[in-house]
C-alpha cells in the first residue's frame, strides 16, 4: 500500500514538467473512440494538456502508467479472445479523480476480461474532476457527485449498447468494473441511471446507462461522517453487485465496502462481498503471494452464478 502512495505522489509531483510527454495510446490494433462529438458537457479548464507518465517505482514488479489532464474522454474497445460470451464490461481505472492508472487498473483488466471471452470497453474519463479540485490540490467535498466523470460513464454505457450488434455484445449483459475512485464511479452509474446529467446529443442517448451488473474493487467516497453517501441513491433497481476490499486498506478503508454492502442488502439487491485481511489499497490484478490476488477467480464464478456468462 505504501508503495502505491509513493508512486502516485511521484507521478503527481512531476505533473508540471510533463507538458511535452506523449498522450497515452492503446496497443496497435486498437483505437480510442471519442465519447462526445464536440466539447463535452460541463467542460472545465484543465491544469495543462493531457499527458501520460510512467512511474520509476514498481508496483508488484512493474511500473504504473498514469494519464493526467483528460479533457477529451475516450473509450477503447477490446474484443474477446476465442469464444465470445456476449458479455461486456466498461472499465473505470482509479486515480483519485486526479489521474487514471490506465494500465494497472485498465489495460491489464481488459487482458483478463478478454481472455475469458468478455468484451472490454476501457473508459478514459475526464480528470481531474470532482471530488478532486486541482486549484487547491484538495477534495473540498469528498463525497460529491463526480459530474464530468459520471457523464462520461453514462455516455460510454449508452454508446456500448448503441453499438452492441457491431461489437458482438449482448446489450442485456453489459456491466461495469472500477477501482478506487473508479469503484465510486461504479456505484454512481449503478444508482444514478435515471438521472439525466446532460442533454441528449444523438440516438445513442436513447439507450439506457444502467449496468446489468457491477464490480467495485476497493471503492472510495461511499462513507460520510454521518453514514452512507446520499449521492449514491441505492434502490431495488440497482444492479447485482460484487465487492472486494482489504481490511488493511488505509487509503479508502474497508468501511467503504461495508456501508455499500449494507445499503444494497437493505434494498434487496443481490450482492456478494469478499473481504481479505491483507492487500492494502490498489492491489489490482498483478499476482502477489497474498490470498487477495485470487479475487478475479471469484468474479468468474459470480458472473456465472448471476447468468451473465455461461460455459
């Protein structure tokens, strides 16, 4: 956990000197698709141009690529390898709404999903954005709605359903998976799908943004001093949800998963939660010696249990 915090600090500390760094691009054979035909709704100024930065420190034996100053959000579609199950997942990398861990909690997740016959849609959503404020390097309202990021998430869901036939997706098997701040985005898009944050742009916006299933990994921003975050209005219509977190997570804290689990359970939403004694924060999918590294296998089983994937 401490190594992850150090990496994030190093990446952010170099932000002012990286204006000429390359913009992140997916691997050959994949293209970023713009989410919006013009200026995104509720656009705000950025600290500078978009750039990607690779950490010098290692996390689970590898560096981390962070993308910052995203003003033009995109999605990248990764087709399943081998058998196509029809299921698809929109992936939200974490990064505290300051930047995006685009490989560690993005492309590496897509490699795992596509190896299981699941289409992966990697969302490069706008950062920095609420609840983070780059003007003061702070989070003045830690539990507020991440408006720009949530608009991007809703738009990505609608576009994925709109292009479902072309992309080999079953529009009724479209889920979301997110880490840390991306885990909060999972909860937001799972509970705010009836809330229209932006004016419709085209036919894609006639589609639903409700996920058919949701996976939140070490989510944040779900607790307040008074209990559960009211900006995450859980109802019985919230999709089946899978939660995983470590009890020694000292960044967001295990109570994030606990309060969300309780809210889902009270609303009679199917929910499965796995808590591990060790793992800290930002364990991703990179293998370690800790039992928590096996959590993706539990997701495999869960997806079959809820009927999203069949053998």
